[in-house]
């Protein structure tokens, strides 16, 4: 089933609802807790996901919902809204506006629509499979990168890699011009707008990457796993994004050295 204009409009309203829930907690008391996996969660995370879930249940009662903070909701349509209310909670609690709300529409495991919304800065990227990505209503484009040695690479934190993944990442890091740390989903948004060339991460879950795929690819880039395969609901969580698809093989070659 193709993405309809009503799907796009709902995605925008989901982002608005999440932003309305998040903004009062930014640089204010946010009720920080630590989850069982040692990751942080705040009142803003939960309030934003609850707000989005209410809208989906009301307007798409047959669609499933998979979010970071609450149990999955089953559906019968073959479609699933995948939600990460605050991707980058550590940045949020530090008062740094480089987190984002991620909203994806996934059908049969494949991301069809994605939103990266930064509710404090008022920045929103929306991508739909087969269409141009829009940044605040205007086309977003990745940039050319003629060789990997000119690339600007980003990752959230090397501490999130396993030992062999870190070894592979270090080879990639040595092959690029410069590396930026931190950023979570905001790195992919910056790549879609032509400010970064490569993002490499691992350990991501579907709610971390589903929304990113339509955004990056609709802007002219490419996303895949560390073997070069397309990302879908069954992917392992090793993710790369490349602004210039011509550099994908270079990145994969650098990462292929794990354990060597």
C-alpha cells in the first residue's frame, strides 16, 4: 500500500503532538529515571509517546504501534507506526537540542515514511519512499563526496560498539577526514541536509533507525547494514548512512576488517 497524503498529514500531527509534550520539560524538571537496560528515560519520553499513541489509536485503529517506552499494540492492517519519542535522551537531559522525535510508518517490515523532528529548534525532516525528502517544507539534499578521505564521519559514541565493531570503526575513522561524536538521530538529519557524509552505528533497534531510512534515501543518500544489505525490521542494528551512494563500497570495505 502506497503512502497517502493523509498518512503524511498524520505523521506531521504526530510530530506536533510529541513536540507539545516535550517542550515544557526541556531544560526543566524532567523526572529522570534509569531503565532496566541502564538507558535513561524521562517524563517527556513517556508523555510524547502517549500523545502519539492516542492519535494513532483514534485515526488508524487497525494499524500496529511499536514504541520505545510502552508495550507493542497489535494491528491487522500489515502496517506499523514505529515511534521513538526522544532519540537522544542523554542530549535532552543535558539541555542540548540535538535529540529528535522519530516517527516511521513500516509495512511488512519495510520503512515507507519517516520523520525526524527537532521540537526545540523547529526543524523537521520528512521522507517518503519514492519521493524527495523535505526539510521544513523545502527539498533536502545530501552532498557529493569524491573520496572517503574527504568525508566527515559521525557516530553517537564509540563506547556503544562491541570490541570487534570498535576495531572496524577505528579503521573507518582512520580513513576519513574528520569524525564528530554525539548526535543520535540528528546526525542523519544533518547528513540528509548535506552537512555530514557518513554515519556509522551499531546496536540500534527498529525504533532507532526505521524513520531514518526514508529521510536519508529521499535526500539522495543511502542506508544499509554493515554488509551492504537494506535495512528492515529484521536487521541486526548495525547501520551506516552515506550521503553520496558512490562511497558506500568504500565505507563497507573499511568496516569489513573487524577481527583482523
